[in-house]
């Protein structure tokens, strides 16, 4: 990983992921390695264990934390029940290191989402109330796993918690998951919007109705 570092790419990525003072990714440090390369590295080490993944997850470098999450995802997908539970527990015990939107979005459906598909979803309701932006985003984006199985209830309930969220990144996450519900069941999404649409943050609403016919989209925007 260190040998593949590119200072110029790192400079671009640090701007893209808002790492400046007061921004959501403040202090994050990049090596300058693109995601396809990191995925290739992950495939080179299919036997990387849980300890290796957790060690990498504690790295100060963003790309090494991403590699750690790819390892966790692989271990979860290929493992038995014990391995899946261990990967899930390691994930939740280290959420402070899953601290940018790409890290959340690439992993939340595939580890906590997949694990909780057949479990109580109570952990997601604890996370959605967290003071941590990234834990709240993990809760919301994890529901993508359920949505893909046409299981919408938790996505809609968790989205209600975001109606007064102060962070635009959460409005985007909530709107994204609502849009995914609407792609599979537009009536369920319209029911949610008819109840909450006039109170939703504008960004959340725009994301949710992005795929609506134009006349219907404009109708919701005017409300």
C-alpha cells in the first residue's frame, strides 16, 4: 500500500472527501490510491484474518481502513455463523474508524446489514440516535441490504429519525434509501412522502423523488 502511494492523487482525494478544518472529514489522511487498486490488493490476500483487518482499520490512512473493510466483507461473506458474528462485532466495535461516507457506504449493507437481516434490528435504532454522523449513516445505509430483499419497514422508520438531522450527509443517505424503496414499491414511498414530505429536508426530498415522473416530482417539491 505504501509503495503505491501517490502524493498528487492524495491531494485530490483529500479535497474531494472534505478533510479541511471544520469539514466532515477533517484530519483524514490519504495515501493516494484509487478504489479499483485497493480492491485488487484485497483479492491478493484472501486469507487475511480478522486481526489483520482490525489492525488495518486502526490505520491513520484512509485507504488502509478501506482495505480493512473489504477484508471484513470477504470474511463475512465466506464465513460460517461464528465468522460472520465475529466480523459483525469487530465492525461495531470499531465504528470510530469507519469515518467517511465511502467507508460507510461500501461496507454497511454487507456487514451490519447482512448480519441483522435475520436478527433484531435494534442495534440500528441505537446507532441512528448516535451523536456520531458516521454511526447514524451506518444505520441508514445498512438498510440497503433489507431493501434489496423488498423489506422496507426499517428503512422507512429510520428515515423518520432523520427528518430533523442537522447533517446534509444524513439527508442524502436518507433520501438515497427512500429512493431505493421507491424503485421497488413507489406506493410505499408515496405514502411516506404524503405523511412527511412537507417536513423533510429539501436535499432528502430531492434524492427520494429523483426517479419520479417530472409532474409528480414537481408536485412534491411545491408542497
